[in-house]
C-alpha cells in the first residue's frame, strides 16, 4: 500500500473515514479522488492532513467538505460542491494556492454574487457554476474577481442578469435561456473574452449595448450583432436579433 500511486474513494467505499485516515501513510501517492453524490456526515468529517505527501500532484474532491484539508504546495486541487454551505465554507481558504478548478453545481440556487474563492489570491484556472438563475433585475451579477483575474468562468442557468462593467476575468462563457446585460459601455478594455449562448438577449433601457466592429463578426446565422469590445475574440450565438 505504501507504494500506491493512485487512489479513488467514493461514498460507496466501506469505512470511508477510516480509509481516509490511512492516506497520509501512502508516501508514493500521486493522484487522489474522493467523491460522493449525496450528503453524509462521514463525507463531511474527513480529516485530510496530506501536507507530508511530497509526490501528490492531483487531488479531486467531489461533494466532499473535509473537516481538515492540508496539501503539499505542488498539489493541484479540483473541487466540486453542490450547495452554498459547501461553496462558501472556510476550509477552502487555506488551500486556495492549490485550487485549479472549482465547480458549483446546484440548479435550484439563485446566485447573487461570485463565490468567495474568487475574491482572494488563488491558483484558480477555471470556475464552473450551474445555477437556476444568476443575478436579478435589482442586482445583476458583477463579474469581478479580485483574487483570481486569470481564471475563466462558465455560467449555465435559466435566466441571467449580468453587469460587465469593471469585469476582471480573462474569459467568460454564459449559456442561458434569457440574459440581460448592463455595464457594456465601460468594458471596452477590461471586458474578458466573452462567449454568450442564449434564447433571448435584452439590454437595460438606460444602457444601450455598445457595438464595436471586430475582425470576427458574429457567429450564428440568427445573430446580426457584431461582438463588443473591439480587437478580442468573442462569440455571440443567439436566436433573437437586436
């Protein structure tokens, strides 16, 4: 067992907590995956003090909210959560330099702000958010990530209200039935690479959409608008012509 290089544990594994306690003894371990698809006390009480595993390079936690989480500096962390409690839990703050991907999958939740993991310095490369809706007419979602400007973010939801003003992320992908955009007039240079796929695209009446010709034009025969923010690659795919 000491020479084991890869380990996969799931909620169906017998004695999950006991198995997790033995992980620090696997000094040759390089990859670790622990997953569950349903809430359980056992899955939320794991103590993963893995800082001494110098060979560990990839750690995937799906539906797991450990009571203790310590990783070696070179280990890349990939996290999937299914509720706000887990998404905003302080346990992630100590391993933000290790975090590469963060997925929050909850199609019953209405997201009012970006997750806290994006607001502190981290190693994040990709954030995936699958929600019921994003933002609201009174408070559109602001795409500002103070701690992770290099991260790309993908939003999938039914309805989205998004403020692009002051956007700091390098890449944004939004797939939705209906989207309302604001803040487009101030995003000329700071706006991230943007991909939109929608059934209906609206604009805030007081902030008409800014249209700047680019070398790419539009993608999709039903969309007659040119992309925003000249000079960068961006794709809009929509079924309504504005």
